[in-house]
């Protein structure tokens, strides 16, 4: 990591070639619309967010989602809505279908 840099890879797309592939390149303006894509080590797109330039992205939410995807991949669990690192996860399976509300309470994520 470069001193003062970020601990994850970032890139610039001056020509819009990558933005065009992901459908976020504004050809008339000659720029990419703000986009964030989380791609796992297998090259599978797990999450994306696209915002117009007037609204900034939430870096804390990005980090939370990266940690959630890492937890899911490492432990074979699922993270409920609002999950935060260190909070309870759920074990996926047929017995959970239609009963998430019984297994998870919103206060589990926010307390």
C-alpha cells in the first residue's frame, strides 16, 4: 500500500472503456457515472451501486458490505439486513426459508 493510500485496488477509467462494459459511461458527457462494483476472487459480481454525480457514496457502507461478503465466503453463513461485523449471522438452509423474521431481529444488527 502506498503511504496515505487506500488498502484496496482502485482504478481510473479516463476513456470510459470499463464504464461502457458496466453500463455507466455517459457518452454525451464523456465520463463515467459514479459506480461501485464488488467482484469476488472468482470474478463474480456480488454487488453494484450506481449514483449520479450529485450524491456521494457511503464509504462506511462499502466497507460493511466487503466485510459481510468476506464473512459469508469464509464461514458459509448469511448476513441479515443491517449486519455489522461481530454481530450474529444466520445459517442458510430450508428451515430458514420464510422464517428469517423469527431467527433475526433488527436489534441484533444495531445494538
